């Protein structure tokens, strides 16, 4: 039975819609994330939900934006480490952990339509650009001494991101398991730890 949440502040209900959508997407995937399902779980009418979001695509855009912000936040502490190798290792570890902890959200960010700034409303686009600019500034400040040439540093960062996405995607799609027929991985945590150290050493050697 649905009700009209007249006493619920608009922003509070909007946040509840996002939170519930993330829960449904995590549990059932994008196909299980429906407007009717979100409204039913919240106990509101579809009409009320449409007063906050125009469509499911609108909700997914907001979830992608939140996901990107959470991923960025999860890596920030590692940028503050003084030792460059340790910083690369811990940033990499945080990235892969985010993918492992939030596999549906990670796939939504990087294995679907992605988050092209040109398709976002102005307010969201500015937030994405600000987040990307912040990360770029941190990379330049932190790793600039390793690779003084900005173009080379950009290529290094692209290789780093490609490697992290590759291993994250393989992990969340369960290619690395103890019983995998091709390359069994007895202990995933040990594998990830070894991998991010190998990646850090490779990046520093190729800088």
C-alpha cells in the first residue's frame, strides 16, 4: 500500500529514492531496478517518485555521479602518503577494493555507458569535471617528480588506470577463483596484494 509522504522533506525523500535504487541494483542488477519496484519498497506512489526523478535513466545518472564521488574519496588518503611507491600501491588497492565491495556500482560506472560529461545536466557535469580536475591536480602534484613531462605522466596514468580496470573487472566477474579451470587463484587477497605491488614497480620502472 502506498502513501503520500507529505511530511517527508523533499531532499530526504530524494535521498531515500537513491539509496533504495542502489540497494535494488546491487541485489538484482539493472533489470531488477524498476520505477515501480523503487516506489513499492519506499511505500510511495509512482506519481510521487516522478516528482523527484523524470525517469530510471535520471536515477542511474545520479547513482553514477555518487559512485564516482565515492571512488574518488576512497583513494584520496593514499595520495597523501609521502613514499611514491606506497602511494601507488595503496591507491591501487583502494580502487580494486571499491570494485570488490561495490561490483554492481563499479560495472555501472565503467562497463556500461559510463559517465560522459556531455550527457549530464549542468550541475552534475560541473561536479564530475571538478572531481576529475581534482584527481588530475593530485596526480600532477604527487607523481610529477617521478615523470616531469606532463604528456608522459598522462600516458603513465592511463596505463595505471587500464591495469586497475582490467584486474578489477576480472575479479568481480569471478575469473580469479580457487577452482577456475584456467588460472586458479587460491587466495584472492594475496593475489591482489601481489598484483598492486607488481603494478607499482612496473609503473615506476617505466616512468
